[in-house]
């Protein structure tokens, strides 16, 4: 019996997400992209995605049965919805991987703001942030490469 493909759920449908979807599909992931803006959550931008969903981030994963074999990349525009996305993840068993884009200071401040709202310090310690491996990149395609390298490393049990 053939096993199911691992699933990558990308929260945010910006430029990095476009490249990340292509790479993740190439490396054997079923990709779901979610964004709250219909101008971004466009299936034509993500032809390799299994699904592209336009939903508010609050409650956006309620019907996706998030579990221990899922990988989550939080890449929302301007980081505005990162806290909402992370608090949403508290509803589910811990996914295998959660990565959040952003510099360490900004992410630390955001996490400090949501710990009192229920995001546990234990879970905070398991986040991959900044997401991806440091390879000195600033372009969306190279950032996506650094992210998929980290995710594949986790999938293969070397991280």
C-alpha cells in the first residue's frame, strides 16, 4: 500500500509562497495555500497546489484535520495575521513542522504578545523561526529554497 504524500499548508499567498508551492510539489508534498485576500488566493498563481483556499485566517484550518504529519509555513503579508494563524494552530495536535517568516526580534515580540492568549511557551520553543536555513538570500525564490530545504530535512528525520 502506497503511503500518502506529506502535506504542506502555506498560510499566505505572496511571492515566496508561489515559489515554495512549486518546490514543495516537486519534492512530493501535497500543497494547500490559504489567504484571506481573493486577489492573492488565485488558483492560477499556484498550478502545482492541490488546493488554494480564500478564507479568513481565523478558523481557516478547522476542516483540514491538522495533525502530526502536516507541515505549516506561516508567510502572511506584512506578518499582520501571523498571531491569528499561530493561535489557530493551538486547536490541533502539534503539526510535525511550523515555520514562521520574519526576523528574530519581530517574531519574538509577536510571540510574547500571544503567549497570554493561549499560545504555550512549550509550543513557542518548537517553532522554526526565522523559517528556513540561513543562506544569505533576499529574493523570494531563494527564500523558498531555504524553506523547503528545512522542511525536507524535517521530513527525512535529519532535523
